[in-house]
């Protein structure tokens, strides 16, 4: 298992337009969580210009498929998205724990 971060760069009018698409976006996110793909997700604040979503899997395909089908992406609330593999080494959820004994 590996971790992948999906980064969203949000449109300038994201906060104004979000209410019309939030229910669909949240359903999409909770469905991905229920399938065991999405670990945790949320928007960054001050400024509200980005969001980060953490996925787990063997490759980035779940994160990429999520973005392509996300109502926020489809309706232009996300102006750019990309996925990066994240090597997690500390914590209970770390995919590649490194412990010093």
C-alpha cells in the first residue's frame, strides 16, 4: 500500500460557487472513503485557495479517477489538480514506517 496526495488549486470564486456543488462533492468523497480509497480530505484556509485529499492504494489511479469525476472539477471550482505519491514514514497510518530503536 502507498499513499497519494491529490492537490486541488481552487478557482477564485470557489467559496461563492461551492454551495451549489457541495452535496455532490461530499457524497463523492464519502463514497471513495467507504471503498477504502480516500483516507482524509479537506480544504486549506486563509486563503481558501487549495484542498488536499489523501488516498491509499498501489498506484495513483483511484485519486486520478476521483478528480475526473468530482463535481468540483467538472463544474470548474477546481482550476488545476495533480497527484503526488507521498512516502509516509511516521505514525500509525504510515505506509513505510521507519522506527529507530
